[in-house]
């Protein structure tokens, strides 16, 4: 991303000013606010900024030099093994490898970085190598999106700065648009991807054979991500403006127009993936992270670069929706496009770190400061931004491929505010990269930010973006050999000149925005933002926004113990035992476990159970090592758990006056009758006594031949199932004892076994949250006899019963009221271990002994995926840890107050709408189950 312009902000920009002026002043107004901040701040000295800038140069030389020495002409460097990554010669990494096209990717991606870092001699040599060695006619299938932003963008960025240097008269005097000709050749190779009825491109293309030919090995895909189709306009329009070939800009505009037309009209949001042929949304969750991110970025930047006001209008419409639904300061949480008040997940991905920078370009500074500060606190906790983290700031996906988005936003916030705080943030990023990611042959991605393990990977974007933003953060104007404000950054940080806005303008600017929506002109700023409004005349303004967020992440244990342990490693102490190395038959390993407070229990069926009691550890440091060990074991077992995850089940009320129109989403069990393989179970419901089902039932005659209702808690799920089965029940429904819990706000989970053989359990068992369970309980109080259907999915309602019993008008109202109660599940959590007070982990997730429900510290697989309604405790090492529950409890209570249990006889909703909502929720769940970055 780039602030564009450089012509000052003294006067408003007329609504229909020459587009070059609009483009040039659209965002630089924000930068002029610097003086407002520095009045009361302690600026970093010129000497220290120079020192850090030189450090960035040295780091770049280390990364770039090792790529050229050990990897070139391969696409990327493998920094752990000091060799190049060549497509087809290394084990496939799936979609990640679609960026590799045997075209020296890292070299092309680094071209304009060399100029920004004032390495003009190296730039000239690099251009010659690209022209001499790079072949764009390879028989390889590549991502259209990645090839566009990295290769086409890299060639255009290189060309932009090559002609700039040539104009200065010292370097590149031999250059004659050769990079532009390569870019044009590549552009034509990408065009066949747009051969769809919608105009949205196929996600992949063969560089040599194109699409659909037998030898192409692609062209059968039906879906693409929104960002994949919506992140083309800058590069394609620049190619058209540079060459005069309008076809590129036309195709990119058509794709953007189609995405705009297909947005969800009531929420003005777009989904993550879309069918390229029909335009139907495949994944209907919406956010600002992976899959959508750069679509929003390119709408705003297309306005800046091309001067077409329709792009600004579209961006402002989307931005209003983002701030209305997705922004929950300081969080940015995905929602459903049709139900934007319903969160689609309980975690965030690292790619959303670009968004504060985009907000700076928009001129919305306060939320940019808030989100950036939250992300910085996560980084301070883990050294890097995990690939995904939960709403309570725990690691969801532990990888970190050296992404530059946070550095990008840091740069833009500093440019907008001049606050030296952001220089200190940049300094931290430099220190962490050198301390944790630097290896002899470059910089290695983090495989796990918690353990510090590396991955043999150094992506090209690390050189294209990270070093560019970090150097510019510390550079003064005289440190750069050209005016950076005459250019705009693409999403890959490649530089395109703003003068393109007035060059080869042969594309008709038809404003299609107004055809689709009523626009509120008050959302659209046609003047430079008033810096006195953006930044109140208070040097402590940004600090006052950041201060409440200082402790928002680290509310558990202080990190001093970890730092002590790291120091002991450096002094020669033996590193702690890692889960991947553990062997239950190794006496030395067992002794280490004992020292860490971890007990090993051999179960009767041959499986092994691990339980940590922090107070039994030899020291607080050993307790911390034990906590790490348990977390690693959870990660190792998570893959096995994922294989055992089951889809949600349905509890359908089929008796009068519901007739199957109320369907409740239920969690499955890993034991008992599998409803996906056997016929559904139908029967009347009855409450068991005792209600917790933890002992022999005292009312067996009441549950005989019925589906028993039992409350969660006090014993294992399997024990409850055996007790009601012995009483003659044909099925069981466990109702959560956490009052107010709901599948609307919490992901479902599977009920696990108890570590024993559960083959004796023959009846189906399902789990309902409190809100859904109360619907059945209220129905019993109202109608006494309530019949339900337990199944793997909802069945068609019974028309015969509905015709036989015509309810009164009063009951009609009650029926229709009940129709609106349709639960949704957001994602299947890892296996619930019944008691959230346990710190127990088994080699098999269903193995859990009731004996372990005592005073063990809380670490369970369910904590690995955030469940905002479950208890989340952290290990108490020396009484210094605080409970994360306080904040979550308040959120839960607020949700309960605003979402009371549904009462009978209120709002009327059509049956078709209820069924459509339920099907939509299930579809959204199934897509999120496959969710990955």
C-alpha cells in the first residue's frame, strides 16, 4: 500500500478536478499531519534512524545475497538447506507452490526493492539477469493471482523505476522498455484465464498451454476467491496505460464490475469464494483477511491511480459495511454476508494486518491505531504474528511465513502521524527477525511461533515488501534517490507511477455503481481530510487510544519465566523435552516429565494419558516447560482429532404444533449409534432423574422407550449414556449446564468417550447448548408430550400430521413464532473433554478418565480453538496468572442480556424462510469446516 501524491493539502480538491490532481492528493494529505504529532513526542535521533536503516540494508543483503548465491535461478531460497526451491523437484506443498513458475520469482519480486534501498548498481545487474535468463513460456500451472501481483507487478515496478533512473541520466541508459515487453508477454499469457461467462478469471493457468487444453492440466476449476479475481486492476490497468493495449484494463474492470454486482445487497459485503461461472457465493463468510483482503485495497487504490470515482464509491460502500459489521474494535471478525450480525468464526488470520494501513489511506485513523496496537500486543507475546489467533489471543495456527503486512501498516501509521512510537515498533520487528528468523543462509519462516521452530522457506514477498517498508520507515527524504510519493504501492509493494492516471485513457469510465444501489453521498469525501479532525491538536492522542489496549493480549502469565529459560539456553543449559521427541518407554524422558509436573498414566486399553499439575513441578521454570510440552502434545494430537471430527446433527421437533419446522443444531458423540449410517431415531422426550444422569435413574418407567433429557456436568458423557440406556431409553440429549450458551455464538464440539471401551453404548447421543435445549424444555411445559427426531440432517416435515391437527389461531401464532428458532453452528471445535477444569491430554482424544477431574491446571484440546462460552483458564505457576474468564464472562453476560431466550408467540416468520436459514447455516458450517488460509 502507498500513500499517493505530493502536492500539499492547502485547498479542497474539486469534485470533478482533473483526475491527475485527485490521484495525486487522495492520500498524501494524511502524511502532512506529521507535525501535529511531534510537538510533544521524543523523536528518535537521526543517528539511531540511520543505524536502523543500515541494519535493514544489511539484512536485505543477507537475504538477497544468499538467494543469488544458493538458489538463483530457482524461484525461491530454502534457507535451512541452502538451496533453491524448484517446482517439481521438492515435495508438493499444495496451493502454496502455485506461486512458483520457474521464472526466478524472487529476483523479479525484488527488482524495485533494490532501487528503493538505493542499490542501483545491483538493480541494473538484476535487470540484465532477468532479460537474459527468465523464461515465461514454461509448462507449469501457476496461480493467476500470485503471478499477477508478484511477477507482472514485479516487472512493471522494475520498468517504472528503470525509466526513472534512465531519465536521471546516470544508470540504465541502455534500457529500452525490455521489462515492459516481458510484462506484456506475460499479460497475454494470463488473458485466457478470463474466458468465462462471468468475466471472473480461472484461478490457475498453464503458462505454456493456457486453459482447458488436455496438456494444460487446468481449466476445470469452478471457484475462485474474491481477492483472486478482484486484485488485478492496478497491474492490468498499468500494463494498458504503459503499452496502449486497452484489453488488459478492460478485462480487470469487468471482473471488478461482476464482483460488485454480486455483493450481498442488504449487507454490502462479499463472500470469500465465488463460482466463476454462475456468480453464486460458495463461501458466504466475509472479513478483511485471507480471501478478500486485497479486493478492498484495490478498489481504493484504483481510484487513486486511475481517477475513476466509481471505485471510490464502491470502496466507501464496502467500508461502511465493514465498520458496521466486521469491525469490533480492536478486533476484525468474519461474519456471514446474509446474517452480518452473526460471527462466522472465533479467530482472525494474519493477513488482516494490512487493514490499518488501508484505513490510513482512507483517513480513518482511530480504528487503525486500535487494531494495529492489538496486533502489536500479539506480536510482543509470540515474537511474530501467528498465521491465525483466537479472539482471546491464543494461537490458532502457529506458522508465520515472515509476512510483511504488519510492517506495512506500521509504516503508514508513522507516515500519517509522525508518532515515534511506530519507529520503536519497527525496531522491535528488526530485532525479532534477526533474533528468531535469521539463519546462516537467509531468513527462515517460523513453523511454530510458540516453540521457535523453523520452516525451510523464504517467500519472495519477504524481499519484495518487508525490507521496503522497514527501510522507508527509518529513511528520511534525502535517503531515497527518487520521490516515493509520486508512486503508489501495489499489494505486493511494487511501485506504479501516478502519472499513469492521465496516460492512454481510452477506457470509457461508465459509472456502474449507481445502477446497483442507492448511494449516500455523505460517505464520499471529495476533499482532503481536515488534519485537525483526523488528529486532534493533542500530542498524546494516539497514546490515549493505545493505552487501554496495552494489556488486552497478555492477561495470563508474565513472560519473565520464558525469558529466563531462553537465557539459560544461551548459557549452555539443556533445552526442554519436545513433544515430537517424547517416547513413553524412555526412562530419561519419564524423569523429565516428572520434573515438569507431568504425570503419565497407562490406560487399560494400552493408550497413554498425560496430565500436568503445575504445583508438582520442580520449579516455576520447569512448570513453564511442562506447559509448553502439553501445548505441543495438543498440537500433535490435533491432526488425529481432525480426522475424527463429525458433522453436526439435527434435533427436529415433529409433534404438534411444530411438525418438523423447528430444527436445532446438535453436537455429535464419538460413541453410540452413528446417525449418518443408521436410520434416524424418533421418540417422545422425558427428563431423567437425577437430571445429570450420573447415577442409576430413579424414574426408569418415565424414560423407557423414550429419548432421555440429561444435563451436562458432574460425570462423563459416556457414563450418562450407559445410565439412560440401562433405564430403557432409545436415545439421549445432553443439555448444556452453562446457562445462556448457544450455537449462535459458540462452535459445536463432539462428546468424547471416557477412556474405556464404549462399544456397549448402542443408543444415539446428541448435545444441545442451553438456548436450544430450553426450546425443548419450554415445549414440554407448554404441551407436555413432545416428540423429536434425532438424525444426521433435517427431514421433510410431516404433512399428514399437520393436516390432521389444525391448531387454533393462538397456536398458529405460537407455531410461527417457534419457526424463527433455527440454530447455526459456526465450526466444529476440537473434542470437548466434558470438564473444562482439566489439564488432561490423551494419545486418543476420546480417552479421558474421571479421576483426572481434580486440581489439574487447565490445558485441554478445546482450548486450541477458541470457544467464547467455555471456561478458559491458564496454568497457575506462582499465583501470578490471571484468568481469561473475566473478560469473556462479561461478554457472555452481555450477550445473554441482549439475547434472552426466545418466547413463544412473538415474531412471525415464513416456513420457507426458516428452512432456507437452516440450510444456509449448515452450508456455511460445512464450508468453514474446510476453511484454510
